[in-house]
């Protein structure tokens, strides 16, 4: 009996000491809607772009301004303005779920078909929700990673990511591939939603270069269709990881705006020593786990709600 009481006391202490902090706007009950007037050459429609943020409606082809400093979210939604040709993409939307979940964030793998100056253009879009900033309008050529900043400042060191989710995942081993011009192709492979979280300690040198040490890592695939799973806890692993298939160091695709106002690559140079506190968190939810641009399983969907960090 004494041993049982000690065990119960231990676990009660763990629950009391653990603290769940909701991420602002991570309940997805409020959204800003940014309406973009697309060019006549691609239809000339007024198209919405959704951002998890304080409720707002903006009608302008100017860049979206993150008005609330607590707003840490951005998405793969956005628009391209190339030589005056303006076109939007939309793969992340608010989705009402009824009394239990209110409005959730829905990420989809979609195919978009458009006629541009008489040419048929097709492309696959994966819905991605992540912590950072997106540059508008999107620059379609060159280093596409320059369009986004990955990660936001953080205080403390979370032990896990907590969220509710629902999935719709096709078991088919045939994917659709669209490379802009030309017909869609079909290739063998498997696609499913993915979540990853990276904790880093970042610093900037006198020349404006940004370096980082990896503090913590977690990455998980969601290969099956499920109904709502509430309060799912994804523990963060601290220190080196044994199987760095998608979480290797030196991820040069990650960028951050430095003190000089330039968006520069983050040079991740090693693993942080035990006990080092992170300065930034990179948290991403995606409807596709594939790195190949223009390839995915159309219709795969990932609903996210009530995102928080467990300390």
C-alpha cells in the first residue's frame, strides 16, 4: 500500500509540474482573410487567402502585415506576382467541425489547373501550417526558400507538442506529379501528413550570418485515416538523433531575417550541449511528407486544432 501511494504521489507531482501553454491563435477560432485580385490572364477573380490571426478582412494586393506580435503562424497560402501576373494558391483553410472543435485548420493536397496566356499550367499544392513568416508576393524563380522565414523566438524549453488532429489519407501507392506545363504524370510512392518540431539556439555574427545549434527534435508521419484524436502529445527528443532521415543537421533551407533586414540561411553547425536553452522553435504541420515539388496524393487532408506546448 505504501509503495502504491508513493507511485501515485510521484505521478501527481509530474502532472502538477507539467504546464500546457496554448500557442496564440492555435485554437483556429479567428482568421484574417486577405483578398487578392488575380490577373485577368488567369481569371481576374477576387481570391481569398486565410491566415490564423486576429479576425480581419483585407482587400489589397499589397503584402499582408502581421499586426499582432503574438501571431506566430503562417501558411503555404500566398500569391505570386511575376511581371504583373498575379495568381493565388490556397491549400490551408478554416474548417467548421461542430460543437466539440469549433473551427479547425484544414491542410490539403490539391491540384490547381489554370490557363495562363493560352498555356495550360498544372501544379500540386501541399497545405502547410508553420511558425514563421511568409514573404508576399512570392518570388517564383531563384531560391524559393528566400520567400519564408522558418521559426519564431521562444521562452523556456518545451518537452512536447500537444494538439488535436484528424486525417484523411489514401492508401494508394500512386501519386500525381505536375511540373507546371504539360499533362499530369503518375508515379509510384506513398504520401501522408507530417509534423515536425525543431528547437534551436540561434545567434548572429557581426557580418549578419545566423548560426544555430540543434537543441531538440521530433518528426512524425501520420500514415492512416483517423477520426479526431484529442490531446495528442508528441515528445521532443533532446540531443543527437539516431535516425536523422528527415531531421539531419545543416538544413540550409531554413532562413531568418537578420538585424540588417536581410533574409539569410541559418547555418546549423552542431548539437547543443545538454541543458542549453533554445532561442527559437520551428513547428510545422503539413498534409504531405514529400520533398519533391509538384508531387503528392491529391485529396490527402490533415485537420489541426488546439495546439500547445507542454513544459
